[in-house]
C-alpha cells in the first residue's frame, strides 16, 4: 500500500485485525475495542513528529550477536509433564481437529 | 502456636537462622499464618500449597543442621505467577493457562532454589503482565494494603502488596514497562528492575521479549541487592543474557554522596505530574543535595514519544508471543470444527479484555502496509531514547525521577480508559526501551495516606551505583513504616 509508510492511520479496523489475530470478538467487544483503540491509534501518531530520519532501528535495547551452541543430542525428562499439560494427547501426539476436509 | 517475630531484613533473618535461634519451619509457618489471615482481603496470592511450603522449610532445616550455608537458606520468597517453578501452576493470571503446571524451573527460580530459598506461593498480577493497576487478573484485583479501596499498581501488584503487607519478605517478579517499580511505589516497598540481560529471562513467560526483565521486590535496598546477587549472571538458555561478571552488590552498598552527580530530567517534572508526587521526589533531591550530592538538570527530549513507542513495540511483540496460546499444546481449549475455529474460540474465552486489546493493537502494527509506519518507526524512536540516556549519563551518574506521574488511585477509577492508564507509564517505560536499570524506593505518603515512590535510573549495568545511592537515601529517610493494620 504505497503512501501508508509515510502517514499513520487515524482508525483501526478492529473486526478485521481480530480475525488476523485469531480472536473471536462479541459485538460488544468490537464496539468497545473500536472506540478505545481508535483513541490509542490517534495518540501514537505523535511518532510522526519524532526526528528519526537516518537513524537505525533498535529492535533490542543493546547490541546483540548470534549465540551458538553445539548441535548435540541431549536428554530431557519433561515429556510426561508436557503430556499432562496438553488439552488432548495420544500416542505422544497433540490431537487437534482435522485440518483438511475428510471427504 | 505462638510464632516468632520475623526481623525486617533478610540479613537479620539469615543470622537468626544460622544461629539456630529460629527454625526455617517456624519462619515459613509465620508467613503462612499471615497469608491465611490477610490474603482473603488483599488477593495477593493466587496459588499456594501450604504442605509444599512446609516440606521445603523442613528440608532447609535439615540442610542447616548438616552445615548448609547457602545464602538464602530457609528464606521464604513469593514468586509472580509468570515465572515457572517446576511442579507449580503458572497461569500468568489468565484463564487460558488454567491447569498449566510448569515442567521446569525458570533460571532465576533455579538460582534461588539452589541458594536455599523456600517458595511461598504464586502472586497475583495483571494478566500476562499487561496492566498497571492489577485489575486485569482472571483471579480478580489485588488491593493496596495501605487502603483496600485503592489499586496496588501493576502488573506485579500481588508481589508488591504481599511484600508491603509482610506476607512475604521479598518476591521475584518481572518488569516490562514498570511492572516492578510502579507497584513497589504504590505499595511502599523497594522494586528493582535490572539491566536488560542482567538476569536470565529463561522460564519467564514472554510478554515483550525485547523489554521483559526479571527483578525483585523487597522491603529494603539491601535485601534487593542480596537477591540480585543470587539471580544475576550469564545463562546459556537466554540468548540475550549478558556475560559480564556479577559484583557482590550487597557488600558494596556503603558510601557517601560527595562528588556524586544526580540528574533531574526536566521532561519528568513537567506537565501531567501530580503536585504531591513532584514535591515528594523533589524532597529526595533536596535531602541528597544536603548530604553532598550535586543535583543537576538534564534533558531527555525524546520522552514525549516514549509511551507511543513502548505501546507499539510491546504490543507487536506480545501479538507474536501470545500466538502460542491456541489450545493445542497447553492450557484451556474450546473445541471447534477446524483448528482455525478452535483457535478463535479458545482465545476468545481464554484472554481477558486488556490482553485482547494489546494483541489487536500489536497485530495491527505489524500488519502488511503498516509495519514501517508503526513498528519500524517506533524502533527508531527507541534509538533516540537510548541516545538521550547515553548523553544524560555523560553528565550525571544516576537520574532521579518520579516512578509514576500519579498517586495510587482507586479501584475502577481508570480501568475504562486504557489510553489514560498507558499515559501513566511515561516515567517507567523509558528504562525498558533503553534497557537500562532502575530502582523504586518509597519516599512519602499522599494526602490519602498512600505511598509515593522515587526512581533512580542508572546506565546499563549500573546496578551497583543505583543500589548504593538508593541505600544511602533509604538511611537518610529512615524507616518507612508498614501499612496500618499489617
């Protein structure tokens, strides 16, 4: 969407974004969040005034470098605990509803 | 059973234990009794297994008898409900983690365990550490022990209320935008947020990974220093963990203020700051100046963008981090015809309103076409904020600021207006954006009789200095006192 990078929006499409985030909202939630988040989105437009031209972004507060370790086989004793936490677990697998049409 | 009087400082408590004048099981029993008496009112603890606590205390007594001298042997500690303790629930005060039992210890927890600590229970918090009033908890709000009509602050409201009310001598918690310092200020205890990377985040449930930091709440600066000494240090399980050595913080607290330069950032004393908070923190500056410190004004010009940058970066990271709560591997599940329906329903039922709002805002900030305008720009503003602090710390050793622009407020007073609550984080989020360290210390009482807090900020790895100066201030201030009735 050209142009969008330059200017921050003043509204947010809550219903659409909630779908992207896999959140089912009730009609009441949609209404309340719409009002509250529109206010927040209008407020964060203050970022447009910040003199950031030419600056590098800081995704982290300090300088980070890659951390490596040996690619070695280890042991773990937490499988039972992991299984006990699973909503549905069978034959060492997490059970979920079918993803593809079974017909 | 008559239980012993527990000394206020961890060092005194340890000495009594070492001399055998008091047993670990009596100490644990005394705290359990206090929790039993006051928790129904404060709602500070959300999980507590008294038998397990006593079993740990018995083991600590055995260790002591056989010559064990670990630094925290037999000392009870509360743990915020977003840090994993093997075999304990860890729900982050969220319905979505109902029934979850931690399969492993967080690194900070493991270090406390190795040091001999006894874990008292899990403290209430804003759901997934999102909030600053502890009203966003699936377990209901925590109440401020100084006046139960008031909020304790958040997100570590349960930990702060527990420490302030003497239900625990200290607590392990996390601070992503002020979640240790602000409740410490509201409840009248000490709250330390270490430098990003100083304490391992392994086993801390992720909210905003580039700002989350494990720290402590305590009844004094010396206690906080002692605990930091135990939990700090490099950990291979956290890729952002710093390799620098850990100084013996608790042995380096003494000093004087001669020649110490303390900076007051102009932007932290401007519009929007409550008059009582201002006067109280200025009182701290005056006291330190009389003792020989040089107080100078400094500028942090990018402060006005900090709340906006914080709420874009934190929610963007949260939207990614919380994608894992989908009903597949742990926590609750609401069944659906297909996985997509299952995710949507599980998350609708499992998350509370503030978490939903932040996930939506973060998803929006990262969505196609908006990423550059929001997230990328916010991370550039973060560069500006880092530069501000770097320049300020050229001019002074530590900064002295309010923790929050507002006094503790009443339950329900601000919860309907998220933006107003976000704006109250202005003086605390900057330390997380820049990755520097900060400590909150009680410095007065409001007209209503609720605590007010001052914050000392230091550069990255400046813990030794902020602890020292906060400790000197604490001695000059004198005992802060306990909430009436506790």
